[in-house]
């Protein structure tokens, strides 16, 4: 992840509103929900950066609960999936012989969205470094790293269409908590600059959260990380902290 510049929230909101109007006439317009997530990120975290993501970054974005646009099949469970995991799930259920029926039949609205966005221009995603308040995020296990606010269908469609290459860079607006990247660098004695500290914070939080989730799924106590509430965070949020 490459950090480009600080961005005021008014500019973030204006960028979102111009690209995703609330009154756009298309099937299953959920832009109002996405705007609510973005506003919650502003209230919870309070600072924004414009960043560029490569393919590996985008595949590690954590997606919250998603019911597949009211279809029969839940696409993203409450515990969350990364973009890479969600693509693998979609590939499995897209087959005509998929158990329970092909995704285009069980979730026609979501399937049409994915098909329609496969060739869409690369437009900005909206992310946060921590899960925001709300029912969609309440069950997330990996709660820090790159957390999705808006752009789920685009990210999945671009990857499934093979459009994300090693040279691809996707613009995103990232909400974060001012000061944590400095705290981490000082605590670890790494002397990182502001932008590098933020990128390192995101990467380390993701790796620790994923290790914790894998431990939970395997039924073992985590030796890689603690997951606990942190003073100063919203009541819905959890932090992941490395041992030692």
C-alpha cells in the first residue's frame, strides 16, 4: 500500500457522492448504506488518507457480512471473508452443478451486479483500518487491517475478470486513527515515517487478525495475538495486539 496524501472528510464524502448518488436508478441501490459506513468511519477514526493498493493489498481487504442482495445464498458470513476468500467462494458456487444451485439462480441480483461491474473502470474504494459500528461489522473476526466500507462488488468483479495484475494500482480512501502509526513506530523502535508507519500498522494488524481467526477455526488458543477491547475504541471494536 502506498500512502499518497491526507484528505479532508468533506472531499472523501464529495468523491463518494459524485460516484455513487443515493438516488441512482439501478437495481438494489445500497449507496445509502455505504455512505452510513463511511460516516461511521469518520466518527470512529476521524482521519483519512488517499492510498494506492496493489493486487495483493486488495485481495487482503476484509469484507463484512453480505447476504448476496437478498438471494438464497449468503455470500459473506458474519465472521467476514477477505476478497480472495470471497472470490474462491463465488467461483465454487458459480458452477451450474453447485450444491444448492448456481449463484446466478440463487442470487440473481448480486450475480447481475458482479457481471455488470466486471468491465467497469477502476474507481476509488472506501476502506477503514478498523471495523466500524454497525450490524454488518459486529461479527467480524479480523477487525483491523483493510476493512471494506464500499466497493465489495467492484473488487470481486475485477478480480474474477482477471483485470487485477501485478501492475494494477487501485485508488482508495482509507479512514484511520491519527497517531497510532506514530505510537507503533516508537514502541517498536523502528523509526518509520508517517506514511510507512500507517502501511506497516495495516499490514501487521491484518496478519495478526488472520492468525487469530485461523486459530479459532482450528479450535486452538491463539499464540500469535490477543483480541481484546482497548480503551478509547468504540464499544463495537476490538484490537489485535501481538504478544511480547
